[in-house]
């Protein structure tokens, strides 16, 4: 379909258009600097807070990256912009899986955590609830029987009975609560890395569109406006450079919330394992 120009626009790149056909290319260097230092703060606090992608961000939160060896802030591209270029990185939603012990167990049984290796670390005081599958050692399966607080449950006869027995363990047992929290912290980190990855891919994509030159959809006008001066200034830099994260640099906080929760720093570091699983093939034009 023929694109149409957006009225009163100062740049030829602002046109409403359908995105071009996507193709897969290697950008394995792009995520080498996924942020892992949100638990650290800097004495210089911006008025606008860093995006944490936890559902509580302000609309004008900022995304940290690096450019030309320096810390760089970018506006967050909204969902309509990401959708326009069909950029999506999946990650389990902890607000669903971790909302209660019941939801957590349901996620272990049939939901987002059903094939997660995190299951190997559950029920440790009682010898663990899960073991390696005979078919695939990477996939945890429920043991034939489990013991919790002196009671033994036959999982071979009824898996539901065993999963139901886990609910009080994750709800009120000290060890169970900690195990659940560790898994949920990891999920929270996975979500952060997934959302950061989407932002990185989007910036790289826009750089490629700009240089082709090709149409930049109107839904991405805000992020393009922020990028255009840098695209002009660093015209010889590869597009992957615009998608780099801040790496291990110390990040500022914001206002009275300058100290980000320290557990997130650990979660983000752990979540790099998630990022590494998607290195190499990313959707770009």
C-alpha cells in the first residue's frame, strides 16, 4: 500500500506507512551491554525516572543505553511503535505467575513455569519436588512421590494431589517462601531484559530505516526525533551501536526514588541468561 506523508512534518522520514517485510539478521553484539546495575545509583538524579518495565513506569520514563562510549538516555518507544515493526520478545509475566502461592503452583503445573529449570530448585529441604526427565535432562518432571512436613504424597497416582500439597509450602513455609521469591525475582529480571531487548532492537531498526532510506512509521516519531541528531552526528557508526545498553555503568536514580530495589540488580544479572538465549537472530529490516 502506498504510504502517505504526515502533515506539517519537518523530516522526510516521517510518513505513515506499512512496515516493510521483515528479515532475520545476526546482531549478536547488540546485547553484550544489557543493563545489570540498577541496584547502583549516582549522585546526579534526573527528574525523569529510568524505565523498569514493571507496569508502574511513568509514560515519560527513560531507557538507558550507551553511545560513543558514553551513557545515553533514550525515550521509551511505546507498544504501538514496537507493534508497527513486529518487535516482540516473550517472557513470563510474574504479575500473573507470582501473584499468590496458588498462581505460582498453577504456573509450575501447566503455565509459564511448567518446563522451567527453576523447578529443580524447589522443595530442597525435602529432597526436591522435581527431577530430570528420562527423555530430556533439561526438562524437570514431578517426582513419583514427594514429602512435605512429614507427609508423603503419591504423585504417580495423582499429580494434582502433590501440586495441591505444595501450595501451603510456598505460602507459609519459610523455605518455600524464599524459593518462590527467588524464582519470581528471576522472572522479573527476565521481563526487564526482554523489554530492554525490544527497545534495543527498535533503535537498531530505526537506524536501518533512516539510512536505507525507508519510511519510518508515525507511531515511532518520538523515538526517531530523539535519535535523528545522533544519527546525523554518528553517520559512520554501525546501527548496532544505537542499540547498545549501558553495560556495567552506574545508573542515576530519580528524585526520592534514587535507590532502586537492590534485589532487581541481582535479578537483572541473572536474567542475562535469558538474553543470551535470543542472541544472534533478531527481527530487522
